[in-house]
C-alpha cells in the first residue's frame, strides 16, 4: 500500500497481508501484554483508523497474543478553540458543541445545519441561534 491507498475497505488478501504485518510489528516477543494505540497502528500500516479493528481481529485469528489494541476516546470536556479555516468558515468542534448542549435547554440545543445571527463588538463575536 502506498500513501494514497488509505481506504476503509480492503480485499481479503490485503487484509491477510496487513494482519501478518501487524503481527510482525506489534507482537510481544517476551510474553508480556503490550498495549498498542490504534493511531500508531494506522500510521505504521498506512491505513485509516477505521480499518485497524478489522486488521487487529484478523491478526488475532492468525494467532496474535498479548497485544491489546487501545484507542483514545475523545474527552468530551476537552476541546479546541474555535478557529477560522482556510475556506473562511468559523469551525467549532463537536466536543465544544456537546459541552454547550449539556448546558442548554432542549429547544435551544445546537445541531447540524443550525443558522446563526452574528454581531461583532470590537474583538467579541456573538452568535445567536436563528429560529426563523
């Protein structure tokens, strides 16, 4: 696989080859349990993280032992600052929206495709959910 081949599905033959490569790269040689991060596997095998579980399961079928696949779950209370991307759009990450939604009444919760009225006061940007 080359760097442009990152896909979410692979043939059985490719899955088999990736499972063998997983075993070769990550199998514990001394019998101790080894934790391996799914993001590390994704990078090492040059596959999407969506494929890592399938590869891990296939590697187990082929005899992989003592390797525990871990994947960092996003901390809903940890979020990045909103920013303006290269397209000029204001981006507010899902964790921030989820955090805000926990504080809002049901009818005020934010969801995909919501529209906002905007006000600018100096360096302060105010977004108000538009109900029209």
